[in-house]
C-alpha cells in the first residue's frame, strides 16, 4: 500500500486511509508546524 504520491496523500477512505492513519498524519503535521518548521 502506497499512500504518498507526487500529488499528496491518496487512498480509499476507511480502507487504505483509515481514521487512525489520518489522525496520526494530522498530529505529526501539527507538531511539525508548531515547532516552526516548513513543509
């Protein structure tokens, strides 16, 4: 399963891209951005 592509994150909702994965990605992004880092 490859969720990351050249156009962003892709996957079938609730199958490949589960709520848990979405939560973890969002949390990681929030931590990353709160530390003043660029994307």
